[in-house]
C-alpha cells in the first residue's frame, strides 16, 4: 500500500502538470484564427482560452496520462525499485496496479467530459465567435473585408451571404425589438450558391441592418435573424436580370451551429437526434420537399375527385380571400389539372377582392382553363396558378352595406396566382415522422407517381444522420478506451525498457498511441462516408494498441 500510494500520487501529479501545459498550448493555438479574423476581441482572449481548455482535455488527457505513467514507471525501473519490489514478492501485475487505478479514473472522467461537459463548453466557445453579427460587420468593414454568413443547404452543403461596405456604424437604441442595428454606406450584398456562384447582387448607397434574436424557447434552440433594408439600390439576379425589385427588405437566418454540429450534442441529444432527425435544418428541408410533393399529388387527386362529383373546389389566395372553382371536367397530368366544361356549361370561379373602393364579389366564367402547380421552394403547402381563357367577368361591388352590380366584360385571359387549396394537405403530412413520410413517398413512387428526387434525397439525409451519430458516439467511446490503454502501455513499456533513454522509452509509447488516435479519427470520418465499415478501422486501432500492450506485458512478466 505504501508503494501504491507513492506511485499513484506521482502519477496524478505529473498527469495534472502535463495536461495543464498541453491544454494551455492547444487552447492558445485555437484562439489564433478567430482573433486574427476579428471574431474575437483581445479582451475576450483570456475567457476564450479558459473555456477552450476544457474541450482540449479530450485529446490532452490520454497523452498526458501516457506520458506520466511512462516517466513514473521509468524512474521506478531505472532506480531498481521494480527489482526490489519483485525480490520482495510484489509481482509486476501488482506493481502496475496504480496505473490501472489512474487509467480507470481518467477514463471515467473522459467519458463524463465527452458526453456531458464538452458539448456545452463548445457551445460557449462558438457563441463567443459566431453570434455577435454586429461585431463581425463593424470589424469586417473596418478592415475592408467582406463579411460572410453561411447557410445550411439540403444534403449538407452550404450557401453564403456576403456583405461589403465602405463604412459601418452602430445605431444606438435599435428599433423594432432588434438587439443590434448597424448602418452601412456604399454597400454591396451578394448571395452565393453552394458552388460559390453569385445568385443575387444588391448594391446601394445606404442600408440598415437589424439583428433579431431567435424565436425559440432558448437562444440556443433557434437561429437569430438578420434583416437588411436598402435605400437607393439596384439588384442583379441571374434569372431576372438587372433592375429594381418590389421588395427592399432582405432577411436571412444566422446559422444555428449549436444544432447543426453533432460535436455540440451530448449522448442524450445524439440519441434524440437519431429519433428526431428533423432537428437538423438540412434534413428538415428535405422533409419539406417530400411533404410538398406528396401534398401536391394529394391535392390534384382531390381536385379531380371533386370535379367528377360536381363539388366546388375551394382555394385561398395570397390575400386570404376565398376562391371557389366549379369545373365539371378535370384531367390531371404532369402536376397540372386541365379544366373543361360539358356542352352548354362553363367553368365558374367565384372570388372576393378588396380594393380602395370596397369589397368586390367577382364571378369568372370560361370554357377552358388550367391549374398549374407552382414551385415555391420555401413553402411546403402546394400552391397553384389558375389560367382561364376567353373569360366573361362580372363584378358586384359592396360599399357601406350596399351592392352595385357591374356589367359583364370579356377578357382573353385571366390569371390568378398563389392559390392554396382548402383543406391544406401539407398540414396533415407535416407532423409525420421522417420514416413514415419516406414509406408513404416510396409507396407512391412504386404506384407510378412522380415525386422527383425528394424521397431519394431524404433517404440519403436520414442515412447521413445515422452515420454522423454512430461515428460520434463510437469516437467518444474509442477515445476513452484509448486513454485507458495509453496509460497501461506507458507503464509496462517503461518497466521493460528501463535501460534505454527516457525519450526512446516514451517514443515506444507515443508512436503506438498516436497511431491509435489517427485510426480513431480516420475511422470516424470513414463512418460518415461509408457507414459501419469505418468502425473496423476505428476500433481496430484500439485493439492493436491493446494487443501491443498485452505483448509487452507478457514479455516483461516472462523475464
């Protein structure tokens, strides 16, 4: 017990000193880039370094423990304490018992750090360098650089928003509930796709930028939003050419890195992510695509059925007004419904419109028409455009309770856009689990319906989530197991090579340990790419280190 207490005290003391030096150096290195990029103020550096030291323990503890056990047991062997202990009846197995105790303690501590402590600390680090959009704008403009904001895309890619200005200054007392307000002069705003190609370019003389907090229950559970209002500006879009658009306000979310990165999630959160993958924005976007496609097909089937039964088909337009369509003959094909009327009949549309003169009840009559599904990526509820040819229009205007029936007028064509069907099929599909949606979509595809590549992309997204969770969970467990083995490897190697130089002894411990960390990291990346096959590489490195330690100990015990 005396020998154990002495050895164990030396082990913990040297481990603490080594780990402290390692994490300090690594944390300072981690602070260099955000500090040079202006994402971190010099006054925030001490706080950032102190916070960063905690997650760096995940990598420092295994090597610090291995280094400490190597040096302590090298001293024991080199000063013949091991020989004296063996002569006194203490076996090598008993001699390395303190190393086993320390290995168990550090491994348990690493498990707690990896699963509970480090994810929260990583959130704090990321919050310091990403959520202060106002500071990014002010410092980026002061350095003459474009400020970039990244946005997650389906399938794991990301687009970018870039802002450049000649001058930026903070507005005191921001309006509208914003947390910050920045004014920009002679600015340029560019949207880039995932390939880095510009989608939209906005330039002008003055812009105001507001930062609004997220709308969730916690600031970590919902992204913040940036709203920019421009004055005296021009727009160039690759599909619309150059000119002035109707809207002059642009809004985009600041990406929520707390949800998007599995490294920021605890073990329980990873299990919840596996059960609810829609927490990731790029999975939710794929879900919305599938919901939109399914809802569109269900709506077209409903339109055909109601038309055949002679029942009215109801829509709501973009202003919330009811639009009622009566079309006796409906043929559905390729995402559109062709409307027709029997001999002597007409297609009738009753719609309500609001204007400065009052509320008008408009009746449209036509012989032929077309309902075309609109493609609105940001909206999962299907919307349609109604096109009527050779239309007779009758308006009756209601003013202050009275009615004024207008005369009939004929128009060659009438187009009504952004019609949302009632009931909304997407509302019933939205609560469904991703797996249920996928099964329903694949059943529809097997039945001959065309849903595009939405189901295929959703399947890929769900598989990617499964691989991300599997890789992260196994990586953490493998790191903990490697910590246990590194400490034992250092102890038995030092006892065996007591006549070598200390550096040579540590190399025989360090190189196998480094190879294990490399295989764990490579295996984790391989799991993300190809699935379970990567676990062979990940745990193969751990098994190889364990085999190396067992062989060294067997040779030591034999001699």
